[in-house]
């Protein structure tokens, strides 16, 4: 006797082992997770925009107003990437890439409190380097399950590399 795999529900995004209602719930959970990460950063450094403006910065540093819109877009892309991987296969097949996804989100949440809250800019630089590696690992793991999901992490990876260079510059210019 052979065991049949669950029938995938057809949606505009292709097959999924989950019902449309469960897929919607998964998307909501994924979005809530990145909202929590963003909120941790905001709570940890309420005056980060003012602090950022007061720091010595390289001439190529973006204005503080740009970070809010950029991170909003990044967090949506991050959430959708995880959701695409989760919805495409049963949990047991995607738990490792999604665990890596959670690890990089925790690292993401830690940077703002380190850089702005505690003003530990050298430690924030070391932490963001670990974050870059975690995002790259997450990208590779997601790629095995969803090319679109993995591709959605590329702007995040690029922005975080840029942020690492900026972190290093600001740290050295203000030491």
C-alpha cells in the first residue's frame, strides 16, 4: 500500500498543502513577526532619528527620514518570503529554513538597541556582520524551497550590507 501525499490546494500562487484560510493565517503570522521586530527596534531607540542626525557621518549617509520607508518595504518582503516558503510545503520540510529566518529576525531586532539604545557601535558593527551571514544562509535555505521567496530577501541582504558599511563608518568617525 502506498501513502499519498496531501493534495495541494490550487491558488493564484500555485499549490499548497494548506487551505486558503490557513494560508491567510500564515501570512498574518509572518507579517506580525516582522512588526514585532520593527517595534522592538522602535522601542529600544525612541530618539534614534535625532541621535543619527547628531552623529558624524560619511557624505553618502542617507537622511534619517529614509529609514522608515525602506524598512517598511524590507519587512514586507521578509514576511512574504517566509510565507511563500511555509505555504509551499509541509512544515517538516521547511522548519530549518524558517528557523534560520527567525534567527536572522532576532539578529535584526538586536541591532537598533545596540547601536542607538546602548550606543555600543563597535558591538553593533560585529552584530550586523553576523546578521549579514544569517541573511545569506537564510537566502540559500529558502532558495531550495522557493526561488521567489529567496529573491525577496536580496534587497534586504543588499540593504544590510550597506548598513554594515555605514555602521562601520559611523562607528569609526565617532570613536
